[in-house]
């Protein structure tokens, strides 16, 4: 598979990275409003960091490459 850079995926990945960054910045308010408060502070921060990592993968347009590798591995080609 050839690597192709796509501007649309880059902006989408940057938005996902921004959303994850906002979750990490405001984890206390999000945790108190949507989760069980103090017991889920670390969990909310973890979800934010995972979102940032996924956003960076999508920004670099590597998600299609990784998904192609995974499907080839599962179904054989």
C-alpha cells in the first residue's frame, strides 16, 4: 500500500487531538460533571491521552496503513 497524505484527514486528526488536549486540561470538571468525581480523575485523563495519540496517528494518515495491516493479518491476503 502506498502512503498518501490527505489534507482532510490531517485537519480531522488535529481536531481530535485538540479535543483530547481539552479533556486532559479540564479533566476535573469533566470528571465531576459526567463521572463519579475523584475516583475517575485518572480514567478521564487516560481517555484524553489515548484520544491525543489516536489524533496524532490520524493526523499523519497512518490509521489507514495500520487498519490495512490488521485486516491483512486477520483475513490473509
